[in-house]
C-alpha cells in the first residue's frame, strides 16, 4: 500500500509537467496578448516596451524556459494585468472563498443528495420518491447559472431575504453563501440522490437484508445498519471526484455572485491573456484533481476491504 | 455507532431544513441599517473646512447623521492598481480621482478647467503663460498636505509628472499619451530596460517640468497648445509621495499595500479586499477643497451588470448601472424611473474600420456604409434608448463640434446604394467581417447591422470572439472592423481629434487611419490659440473626416445609472474617467430617510 502510494505521488510530477507544457503551448497559440492596443490609452511604443520587458517578443520555448526556471523556485511570476502584484500574492488572497465554496457545496450536495436518495428508496413509488426523483431530474437539467438567476430574483430582489452578491466574511456571516452553494450544489446533489437511490434499491434486494427481516429486526435498524451502510460504498467513491469538480468548477458561479475566489481570477486571466495567472490556476486545479483522484483510489480500499493495492 | 447514525440523519435533515428556513430569517443589508465603523470618518467630524480649504457653506438641512453617511457603489470591475501613474480604466480612475489631487480639474457642468492643487489656472491675463506661449507658471495653493500630515510641494508634482513617463509604470495605462511636454518625445524613445532609464527620463524632462520653489512649478510645452493644461487633469500627472513610492517599490498601488498609501485627495483607502470591494474614507489632512460629507464609500467589484442591478434592488448597492435589457422595464415603472439618471457623456460609439484593407480602403464604400446604417433603429431596438442616434464623432458639447459637417453620412438608403456603387461599379462587393465580443447587446448590434447592410447589397460575416483576440485581429489587419468608440478624458477637442492622427496608429488609432492633410489640420487646431481661427481649422478638419471617414459613427453614449432616492448632491460628470456622479464625491451625502 505504501509503495503504491509513493509511486502514485511520484507520478504527479510528470503529469504536472505535461500540464505546464500543454497549457503554455495552447495559451500562446491563442490570438492576442496582455498588452494589445485598445485595452488602454497608451501609445504603441509604450506597449512594445512592456512586451519586451516581459520577454513576450522572444520565442515561446525560451519563454517556457524562463517560466519553468521561476516555477521550480516556487515563483508563479508577475501578474501581467495587475502590474506590481505577483501571482503568488493574488492566489494567496483568493483561495479561501473558493475552498469554502467547494467544501460547503460538497457538504450540501452530499447531505441533500444522500438524504433524498435514501428517502426515495425507502418510500419507493410514493409521493416522496416522485418528489425526490423530480428534484434530481430538475437539478440535473438546470444549468447552475440559470438556477442562480432564479434564486437571486426570488430571494434577493423580490423577498430581500438574502444578498444577491458577495461572500461570507466568516461563519457568522453565512447568508451570502446560501444562494451560491445551492446554485452550484444542486446538480451534484441530484446526481448523488440518483446514485444513492439506485444503490439503496440494489442492496434492499440482497439476501442478507431478507435474512435480517426474517430475524425480526426492526425496519429502521435494517435500513440504517444493513442497507444504508452497504449502499454508501459507491456513493462515497463518487463524492471524491465531485468535491474536486466543485473546488475547480465554480468559475461561472464565482463570476455571477461576485465571489472573490480563484475561479473568478481564472476567467479574468483568460480574458486578459494574463499568462502567468493562467498557468498558475491551471496547475493548481490540475494538482487538486490529481490529488483528489489519488485520495479516492485510496478510499476504495478503505470502504471496500476486498480491494488491496500492491 | 447508533448515535453516529442518528447524528448523520439529524445533520442531513437539519441542513435541508436550515437551507429552507435560512432564507426566511433575515434580509440583505439594507441601506438604512448600514452604519459606518467607529473610525471610518477619522477625527475630522462634520464638514468643517480645514485651513486653506473652501467652505461648504454649512451642511445640507436634510443630511442624515454621520453614522449613516455610507455610500455603496459599484466599480463594475476590480482596479488593477490605484497607482495614479498606472491607472487606465474607468473603474480605476473613478476611485483614483478621489485619492490624488491634480493641478487642475474640470467643472462637471461647464467642462471648464478649474484649479485644484493649483491656486489658479494659468492664463496670459494673469501672467502665468509667458509671452513665448510655451512656458507656464503654476502656483500651488498654500498648506497642501499629504494624508500623513507632511507638506505637499511642487517637487511632489515634478516627481509624479516625470514618473508618468516611466513606461515600466505607465506603459499599460496612459504611458505615451501626453506628448506635448517639451522633451516628452525624447523620454518616450528611451529603452525601459536600460539600467539608467529612470535617470535618462528625468534628464529628458528636467528643463520642462521644474519646481521653482515649494509652491511654484514651471511647465514647458513643446509648442503652443490649447490642450496643454488639460493634460494636468489626468491622474498620470498627479503628485505622488516619492518616499511612499520607494518604500512600497513594485507593490505601490496594489491591493496589499493600498491601505497604507499616502494620498492627497479628499479620500484615502481604508481597506481593499481583493476581488470584493475597497473602502475609502475621508482624508483628514485634505486641504485642496471642500471636505466630503460621506464618512465611508464602499466600492464593490461586481462585473455582471445584471447582478449589480439585482444587488441594487436587493438593497446592497446605492448606485448601479442599468443593464440594457432592463431599461424598458425601468422606463415603464414610474418609481424605478424616478431613481434613474440619464445624461449625455463626452463619448461616442462607432465602428472602427481598417482603412488599409479592402473594402474599407475605399472611402466611398465607408461613406456608403455610414449612409446604410440606420442609427435610430440601433438606438431604439438594440439599446432601448440607452444610446442616442448620432452621426458625428464629436458630441455637441465638445468645443466647435459641427455635427452638420457630417450630414452627408446620415442614414439614406438611396445615397448609400449610390456611394457603394461608386466604390464597386461592377457590383462585386467583398463580404465584410464584423468581429464582436460575446455579449447579448453587442451581438444584437452586429445582427442589426448585418440586416441593415444587407439592404444595400453588402454581406456581413459575424464572428464572435473575445476582446483580446479582436484586438490582435485588428492589429494584424485580419478583422477589418471593431465596435468601439471614444470617451473623452478632457473637454478640449484635441483629446478626440488626435486619435485619428498618424502618430496614434498602433495605439488608439485602431483603424490605421493615416492622412497627411488630416495630421496637418489636427496639429494646427491644437497650436492655434486664436479661438476664431481655431474654429475655422476645426471646421476644415471635420469636413475632411466627413469626406473620408475613418469610422462608421452610430451613437452618443448616455450615462444611465440608478441611485437610491436618499443619495443627494450628485453632479454627473460627462468624462471618461468617472463612473458615477460628482467629480470628487465631496458634495454627495446621504439624506435622512
């Protein structure tokens, strides 16, 4: 197990190197640069001076060399849009809301999804089941920004119950988190609900469940101890990739709700051709996904004793 | 184990319940329950002018208590910096204008140059413009101070103005924009990567930007220029405190050091939370004019226009821009309409055409496309009245703007067909490309133009892309067109007409328009100090542009914002660098409500 873990850790290095290579190449293939005319009022000479200062007029392979030299020293480079600031500094300021949004959304999606999935399975073909399936279908078919618009119009504009934009300052200031979390979390919650329901129904038909009933155990004990526990194995393994996706996939929601996170910085960086910031955020997201996948693989062994890595 | 499962179910249930109930438990921040933090206004209290400042003549009778003097506005995007020499975008300049004094300012109503840090505007009559017409003496107001209490001197202005020529600082902003100072052209030719660059820039300007004493500056123009003094309203010419700049180094003006920034204007930065908001509070040491009534201004960074408007309706903002699609609904609602303010800006919208490539290199074709453009339909159907149909590149308020000169470009399908037939007698008109950014209004504009131009036999290929690609395509002569315009920095017409100069090609002249005769006329109009003669030259210049247009002009920008009824004292400015209201927000206050 330890050997497997170490090997997987070492594999992260070439994967991330490939990510830098591909991203750097693609980024420079796209038209436009950070100092194009029309983005400010400076003269052509002033812009050329900046292009030279940041080596953007040199061959791409050379620029990649400069970038990797800095990166190996832990320096993501200067921010080309916010001149004077560094990418390290901006990422340091932006990570908290993104991580908080990711964690809260994962919690929301997991709790709501599992709860509705269990409810639907236990009350199969009842109104509750139809409601749960209806929620899952609606959640899966409504884009998060559309849901966000509807929630904002209802809860912020019409009812004035919740703010339309912004992010929480701390745990006591939870209101700004409600709408973004629901908007972002409804799709994965629906997915988890469907998987939970299907898994529950499969387990409910197992022989050991019938045996438990034959032994005269109470239905609640059977559900919690024998059905839910075993039905959770595929659900738990799903939550890993889902949480990685939520941590890295909140660009639209961060932009829409004006959340000061990395997702918003990423979108701005792409639009502004802020090369160092694009590289840094892509690398960061790649690292999160690679590590989340590793954790999920290790979790398989934890939740299912039949799986052993060598 | 059982207990853990119970806890799990309890958590699941309570979380769901909480999310439902949470929304019902309270509201967003309403303006009425906002209070300034204890020290937000510093210790100045009230609006008693400091020594040397202009008295407000007493506070307005309907002003709300100090703890309610909090204004929350939206900057539409986060500033990249608040370094005056590096700011460029409206969302940066709007805030910066509250933080740093310039020598001069502009009256938001009359557009006339007014003294700010300067004691008065130099004129020949007051003897501050020398007989040579190029040497200006600017006397500063007495007792000007930085926010740290130290004296602000003429040397601080010298440092700031010369720093504006350091392209490592200003290259992405207004660097190279001001070329009328003697020595500026030499300074702008220097290599920014050279080890002696800063010293070389200083040497190039040492005889033209001079501190005669602590309170007197000497400025020398390259040649007589009507617009010369107007340049000193721009933030790039603000005084900055040298020791502060050197202390912060490359971090000067960025969010992490902003709260310690030494400022000279009526406000200073209290905090800057990246990607969320910045807060400015009154600068107790400000002696450049009236002190603000407001105790705190929160500037939010909400980029999505619809969400900003939602936040305004939810009570999170006291001011908001209006999304185009929302305007018809606002106009139809008398309550909402009462909160909207609409005013003509010193800015026009046009389609820049690349006059070096076909078919735009044929002036008859460009004239024909102007004539084929139904501006009224665009103003009404695309912008729903948020833009005004307009045929001239200048707005009425610009000195000696002559809209009649451009009457030949007015919408007229018969004339359009004739002009295009003149350009392409055989009828083989090339398909034109209209590259647009991916936003609903711009795309609606593109499809409207496509339909209008189809009526005169011109096929239009619409390409949707992002701004950076579009700029690169223009630079590389691939796009051919760009929907853009010009927001004026100051009222003097040079600010507008200079952008069609050959010297602006590659910078603000995106269509590569280069005509010797135009260059000559543009240069003459700035140098001609006799108003009547200047008017004559400006008329010739406009006639020239009407006969050989560099753009397809279609609208005047109208600034349309919503303000809560309790926000009083706003005097809208038409200039490019102000998002909202009064030039310095000093007259703005929250009324009792």
